[in-house]
């Protein structure tokens, strides 16, 4: 038997991957990860006590708009990258848009404020908690997402891992926003954006190890 004939015979016996099921599994994993992250924040860190006030709600909505836009964009590209060869059909450069928007708004806020206020606007009161909490909580959705992604057949493991980390970081930041009392946009741009980027880097580092066939 010739090599080409053997390959054809073996490939004809392989069941095709159900793309819809794979995408559904990833979406379910994201929802499960989001639910677990929310429970972790609510029961471990607690929800901020002023959510019944309009100004607090506005600040929380601004944070959620940033983090959820990250999750939505990253999820869109993740489900493309998990398919074999998907990296050739998708470029996830648009995922930087929420970060650019946050940085522009933060810069405008800083430019309009006295220089003496900049340190408070950037560092707030809970920068260290934010730096620790978002990556830590992100472990929960990251595990769920990577489990679902392993059931697919991604070929670009580094970028797929990075997207999984980006989604997990965005999910974690969304949950953490319900607890965090630092509301100024320069703080959000640096510490929310920065920790999500850290999650993305961690995902890129772990992807080739955890997703290897």
C-alpha cells in the first residue's frame, strides 16, 4: 500500500470535529468561569457597599463597559483560533481597542486635573489589591476555558493561550469591578488594563504547554 493511500484510508476513518459543539463548549466554559469568579468576589472580597448610589453605579458601569468589551472581543477571536487553521482566518488586533480607548480617556482626565492630583488618580487606594486580585480570580475562568479549548484542535497554541488568558482576565476584572472602590479612569486604565495584559501574557506562556496535542 502506498503512503498516500494509507493517509487517505486513515483520514476517511476520522470523525469530523463538530464545530458548533466546540464553540458551545467554549461559551459555556466562559459563562461557568464568570459565575465562579463572581461568587469568589462576592463571598471572599465582598460587594462595595454604595451600589445603591447613582454615582457609584455610573463608575461601576464604566468599568464594566471596559472589561466586558475585552471579554466580547477576545471571545469572538478565541472561537476562531480554536479551529485548525483558524489563525489564518482571524487577526485579533481589534482586541486592543478597549485598552486604547481607556488610555485615551485616562489621558484626557489627567490633562484636565492638577498635576498634584495625578498620583492619587493613578494609584488610588487599592492598587496592590487590584494587582493581586484580578490575576488570582482569573485562574478560575482560565482553567474552565482551557479545558474547553483542549477539546478542540487549535494549531497556534501561543495565540490561543493568549486569547484564553485575555478572556479570563476580562472576566475576572468584570467580577472585581463590583468590589473595587477605586473608580477614577486613570486607575482603571492602568490597573485593570495592566492586570488583564498580565493574564494574557500568562496565557501565552501556558498555552503551548497546556494545549499540546
